[in-house]
C-alpha cells in the first residue's frame, strides 16, 4: 500500500484557520474580481483587466480558476487588494511605492514571450501558453516580506517553477538559474537617477529554483496580474526578501556560475545573492527583526520569522552555511 506523506504547505486553509477567518478569506477571494473593478487608485480597472486578459493563453474575461492546494497558510489576514496593487516596488516606474500603480499601464504585456537560454537541451523563445497550463493553476497564500521591513499576505495564482525548468532538460552544467525583467525606456519612467543598472536581473541556485515552494505566478486573488505586480508572469520565492521575486520575466537562463543580481551589483554590502529572510541579520541601515504589516494600520508590526516562516521546507538547503556571511 502506498502511503503519501503530506507536506505542511499542503494543508488546506480551513485545517489551520478559525472558521470565521476562513469564511472571511473565502469571501475576499470570491469578491476579488468585483473589487478589481470598483477599487480606485492602486487597483486595475475593469478595462485594464480586460486588456491584461488578452495576453496569449490567458482567459478572455481576466478571471483565473485555481485549485486551492500547495500553500502554507501564514498567520494574519490577507492583505486587501487595493494595498497589494497600490503599494509596490517596481523601480522602473519610479521609486515611490505608489508610482508603479500610477505608471505601469504604459508597459506592453501582449504579446509576451520568454527566451530560454544556456545549459539545457531545449532552448528558444516560448509564449506564456507554452509554459503555463492554465487548467492546472494553483492558489497559494504566501507572505511577501520586503527588505524595507514590511510584509503582505497575498493569494498568488500560478504553477511550481520546478516542473517547467525540468521540461527544458537542463544539463549537469546548469547549477544556477538567471532571470531578466522586461525593459523599455519609452514605456518605463526612468528618471535622471536610474537607481539600478537596467534591465533588472536576478538568480537562484538550482535547488532553490526547483524547490516546490518556488512559484511562477500569473495572477493574484482571482485575477491576472496587474502590471504593477509583475504582469504577465513573475517569480514568487516566499522564503526570500521580495526583490528576489523578479517581475515581468523575459529571459530564463541555465548557467554554471552564480549570476549577477541587480541589488547585489548595486550595493553588495547591503544585498546578498541569497537574501533569505533572517531576523538575526540586519540590513546595514535598519533592523530586520520585525516588520510592518501593510494594510493592518500604521502601528501594526509582527516579529520576523526565520526564512519568512518556511524553515521546515527550505532550511535543509543551507545546512552548514554561515547565514550571516551568505546573506
């Protein structure tokens, strides 16, 4: 007889959440589409949602259906949709947290393709519909923890990255996966002080990329991703600081050496390659021991969890490593 053990992140939400909160979250999830129409600043309008839905392979009405499995329910309520879509880091559109929602509609997201290069048997340029099975989407509630010491709890929709990477049949030389963000100076609001060396690039060690928690997301709540949240396809790596979850991906490369990453290249003393959430390693300019909970009031804070609360699933990948040195 085959007995399958279930990972902690395979819990259903009502396994761990009090019923009144469970039902409240269900109501929020069900209302996501209507909220996207009615919210003002920071949320996508009905017209924008329809435009986004025109992306190849995505449903015409902008709604995404996903089975609710494979997530680790965090403590705390879901962050309201207007906060999720209105308070963002996407420096290509400005350094203010409200700039992406204001200016990201300039970005062209249809058509969209991703170039796959490097140490793999199958490479080339692929449309989203070639990568994502929209009939097999998963809904996962993950906490997004940002290095500026704030966090959100977001219901992401997507598919695990690992099986997609496996489909390209990476060779033994592929020890890391590098990612690149879309960049167009005419569509993006780059000022006289560009902050970073564009385009934005990120990377993961191969075992991190293949970890079952690593998600390739195409939506949040029950809608396609708004531009400011990384449309039309982005990474979500929930045990790392948010800047590792690269947005609007246009290139995936299988490489043998640790790839450069934008923030590490800009300020290596502040942003390491690994960037695992660690309350014991402070940013040089502020503490990471606690975090501000976005959408929960101006004084709402919580203690920061090691690996953002996902230690059971990911800590073994870093066994024996000095996590202060390998920050």
